[in-house]
C-alpha cells in the first residue's frame, strides 16, 4: 500500500514523513523541495508476540510506502507545477493531507497564522482543478484522437458529466457511476476519487488542551464527508521516536498518547480501505499479509504465491487470539480450535494460516 502525503507549504509534511519512516530529512524553510519515498513497517503487537514464540530467522511485518510531496500552493507557484507534483501521487492508494494547526514563529512569518479549515478547503480545490485538467485532457483525446474506441460517444458523455461535476466543485467520489463507467476510470487515478485522510499537525500546547483553531469546523467538515481525521503532534512525536524504547513509552504515557502516529495512520488507512492482516508462521519466517476484508482462503493463498492459489487444497487455520490466550499451537489443538477450511472460507483478521496445495 502506498500513501501520498500532500498539503500546503510548511504544513509539516516532511516532519510527519520523518516520523513515519524514521528518516532524518531537513525540514522547514530552506529545506530542498524534493519528492521523497520510503517504506515503514506497520506496528502490530501480534507480530512481536509471534516472533517471540517462534523465534524465526526472518520477521516480515506488513509495510506501507510513503511518498512525501513538496508543498503545493497556486499562489506560490504555477498551475503547471502543481499539476506535475500531483501527477506523481496519482498511483497512491490513499492520500493524506497534512494540515497545519501548530504555531511556530518561522512558519507564521512565512505563510501567516494557521487556518486549518481554509487550508483543507483550498487544497480540496487544488485536487479538483487537477482532476478537471485530467478530464479535459481525456475529452480532447476522445474527440480528436485517430484511434477511437467503439463506444466513444458514450465515453464522451460520461467524461463530460465528470467535467460538469468538477466544475460544480463535486469530487468524483460523490458522482454516481455504473460498473461500466467505473471501468472507464481504470488507469486514470483521479485524485478526488481516492480515499482521503486528514492529518492535523498540532503543537505541544494544542496536544495538552486537545484543541486548536477551527477544530469544530474541521471535525464537522470531515464528518459530513466521511473523512477520517488524525491529530498528530508531528515534531514532538518525531523527537520521542528518537528516544530509547523505555523512555519513549514513558513520554507517550505522560502525554496520554496511547498509540504512535504511524499506528493511528495505519489503522485509519486499513479501516478506510477495508484491509486486514493474516499471518504465516514458522521457524523460517513470521509474516503478516495484507488482504481485503471478505477475501476467501484460496484468493488469500494467491497473496503468497500464485501456485498456492492454483493448487489450493485446504487451509489449516487457527486464530491469533486463541494462540495468545493459550500460549502454544499444541494447546490450541488440544482445545479443538485448530480447523481445516476449504477454498471458500472467509479469512478473518488475525487468522494464522498454513496452506496445503498441490501443483
């Protein structure tokens, strides 16, 4: 899964990126305006428990790739520059808009006082303008291209409807479409069709008060649109992440932070996309596999290897919760909680599976 970090200049995107990926890139005024890409393990206590139990040679948690884009603002750059940057993130599965709520003298002098609600709305407009340009480009190709599809008239009508929706400031995720029409979107990766998460970057005082400017409007805006909101004290969490584990836990407890920023962001992304994890275990490797909710066992086997899916016989399944409670696979079997499931079994989050197959 890839998450694209987007937002206005000096909103703290690279600070959040450093926190999530354990990078140490320069931030703030004077930092290079570059695209950064790195991956990070998804925090999962279950992986740690399984690793302690099986002592594998290799541990492979689920991973998320993050792409950090330079700040975009039509007032500080050309539309072409903004479109170029946004095109780089069209392949992302989820967009995370980092929104500035924090106060900082150097930032305030550069871009003014924080205005989270306006920042969210303005950047939403940027996304719609980028999609509008992409739709208009598609329409031009459909009307002027040499090799046209057989249903070109239908496609033109459809993309003109998308054009009208965007001109009326309606994101594409809100446009009703048939399954056939959705096929026309394949490969275009429109930005306003993608899942969006708001990461509000707050300061230490705001963390303590659990409040910041426009918070009620931000929460109301997100609730109306079904957008998850995460509040992250990026600078402080990044500093905490550099501490030894014991001190890190102590500081988080003092600040009443139950989970790290990447944990909350991963949970929001998984929930939004309808994703979950199952595990394979053994002395060679303990590994988490990310799949969609509702995936049948045979399809889940294909996540590991296409040969396992093709030659699927059955799945040997028990659940992490049972193992965690009883302490060993042997005791799980003794309790009758070890099962053999067929190809249509719906995999559950936390299932530990060994696939039998024959190719």
